[in-house]
């Protein structure tokens, strides 16, 4: 009845449906889930919050999640796709989802989770446990172009998936929301937010109203403009949202603009008494460049619970994703929106998670003997950091993104099918990791060793050295899943101000399934800014496979 579960489930495993489209025909084409031949078992754990609108989210209780994970283990599932996260990072022993996921891992079930939608603030990523595959959200090479033309001739790029257009192709009066509020609304930043009941019908009628993001819902602002008699609506990003445009099925002609363009719009409004604008109807545009870029809302590292584990692990499409929708809820989830659709465009790390879960299901089908950590390693070490114009993946504002935004990079399922080497980790390895966190209620029968093992020695497919002081050596073990008689050479891109040495620098494998261990020694060698992370990578290559792991280092 909500839509979120329908959307994420169909993204994992929906069969191909020709001529699928969002309201207004946006993104029309054949819609497929990532693993269309997968069989889906769906466990309901989220419920509406009493006396709150569905657009404000659900409540998902740990008791329900633990019961669902128990059922999933009993039912013999291979992959769990969990588009759920806490509002802020939780310690593992207080995190029911993490403890449930650990039991799933014990049963060789890979648990894939969303990283959270609290970006771009640092240290906001959730589902940080190393036995979870944590997914960040990126854009794809598709846009929904709906420009705005201003009275001074300036044309501003906008994006929209509203099915409505202005009655005539002519210029309409343009106002800033703060100018057309009711007399009792204080003339502060909030005045420009188009919050419910704030706009004056006498002042807004027949005009295009420019509203700012911040408080309230994006669609709710448009509903307020419509209530006040406005003829159209432009939504301006705040600087935190940058150039990332989330499209919605608005209830009137509308478009969304970047924070830079929002400033230009305000400057135009302030420059003349005769402000006018026209919003062009939205249209779907494919093969947009550059793509992918990281979504501004996608939660970021460093990992607040275990900074020695890079989180998120990987990135996948999460911005303006088309998937199936429930008949029990409007596309906007707002109660007094009575429209119903079969497909809907949604944004969030919730949408990114099932992309990776689907890729994991495909890998499990190709390699049924692989462990859950091997599947995770294959995805992480084959991810890419380059976009479709051949440059580094950027954030929503066009700056180079880093592993705290995308983990090891953007997932590449075809490469993951043949990764060459994998980093395996067992249930016992994760319990040893938990020994350093003090509380092992998750398995009271397990006794921690007297000398607590270093959490940095967990056999993880990435490396993080928070608060480096002097020299640190860590150990890793890789398993050959490529070919027999393969020779791998180590190459390092060291983080700024750090030396990285790998020993041995060459690994020889005689047969498939053979394991080899190596050590990575990291040392800070000249003054870099204290407490600021710099990034590099270690790649093992045999000329066919490139097994790449990100490295993050901060010094004290």
C-alpha cells in the first residue's frame, strides 16, 4: 500500500514490461529488473507512522526485521536486498538490522543495504557493518529536461516529470514565494518555502511561483502553489543539493533548477518589476553526459562506527529510477493526491540497493559455490571510477568524488562475473572483528581471544587507516577464482603524503581456489593536513583482471 517495497522489489527482479512509463509518459520503454529470472520472497517489516502522512516515511522496527531475517534464512534465500536504514549510524550491538544481517551471513546469505539519504554531510553513512554490502546512489545517463525561459531572454536548464503543461505558449508573471505570502508569515527564509497555507491567493493567482527547497516536501510545495491559484511552479535547489535534480510528478506545470540557477532566477526577479517566465513541458533525454555522478543526498563516509572499514562499499543508480508502483498510493504518496500509476520515478539509496542486490543474484547464479563475501568482493574490486566522458566520477556540484561517496566506485556487473581474485571472510572473522567492539551478545557461545585482533586485519576488499601515526602493516588473503597458472603484480596509487609498500609484490597461483597472503605497509612521510583523508588504491593485475581496492588515510 506504500509503493516503496513494490518499487525496490521490481528493481531487483521484475520481468520485462514493454511500453512502461511514469505519469505523463516519462522514461517510456521496456522496463526490466536487474535479475528478471530471480525468484522473489518479500517480507513486510515497514508500516505507516500513525497520524503522519506516508510521504514522511515509514517505521521499520528491529523486531519485525529480525523476524523477517529468521524467515528468510528458513526459506533458503540467497540474497537479502534491504532498502532500510536508521536515521544515523548505530553501534552494531544496538543495531537490530546489523545483528540480523550477521545471522544471515552465518548462513551464507549476502545482505545488501542502502547507505542512507543524509548526504552530503560527512560520517552520515549507515549500515556500516563489514558483513553488509552498503550501497551509495548515483545518477544515470537520462534526464527529464524542462527548461525555463525568463523575460530577459535567459534560458535556464530545469528538469521535471510533471504530466502538465502551461495553457498557452506565452510568458507568465513570475514571483518569488516570499513576496506572495500571507500577511501573518514572517519575512524570513521560511517565507520562500511554499509551506502549506503560507501563500496568498490574491497575490499568487495566475503567476508562476518560485519556491526554495529546505523544509516540507517538493510536491507539497507545488500543491500549495496550486491551492493559492498559481499557474506554475519552479523549485530552486539549496546549495546542499547543488546540481542534482530530483524529478517529481507535480500537480501543476513545474520544473526544478540547480542551486546556481536558483541564484540567477532570484537575481532576475530582483532586477526588474516586469518579471515573466515560461516553463517548457518536460521531455525524456537519453545518453546524457557526464554520467554517472554521485547524488548529493547519498550518505557519506567516513564510517562513524568503524573508521577502519570504508563505507559505503559501492555505488549504483539511485536518482530518478523508474520501477513498479502500488495501486494503493499516489505517485507522490500525499493523501489528497488521487492519481494512481503503475510505474513511478523515485530517488534514494533505496533505489540503488536493489541494483546491486540484483547483480549479486546474477553472480550467485553463475558461481553457486561462492561465499557471500566472495560475491561482495567481486563487486567491490571490479567497480569503476570513470564516467562516460572518460574522467573521474564527480559529485552533484561537479567536483571529483571520492571513496567516502562511492566506496570502490560504480558497480560493473559484467566485470564482477570474472574478478580474478576475491577477498573471502567467514562468520568467525566477523566475530573476531566484533571482539574489538567489546560486546558479543550476538554470539554468547563465542569466546574472544586474549589478544584482540586488529580490526584492520579483517580480510576486507578495501583499506582504511584513520589517524595514522608512524607506520602500520595490515594483512590480507586473496583466493584465485580466475585461471590456473596466473601471476598477479601489485600496483599502488598512494594517497597524498603517504608511502604504501606491498609484500610480496608478486603473487603466483598454480590452480583455481589457491590462496595467497600479502602485507600492506603504510607510512606517513611528510606534513599533510592532520585529520583530513586522502585516497589512493591498490590494484592486483595479471594482464586480464584488475582487482582494485581503495585506500583511505588520515594522519594525526
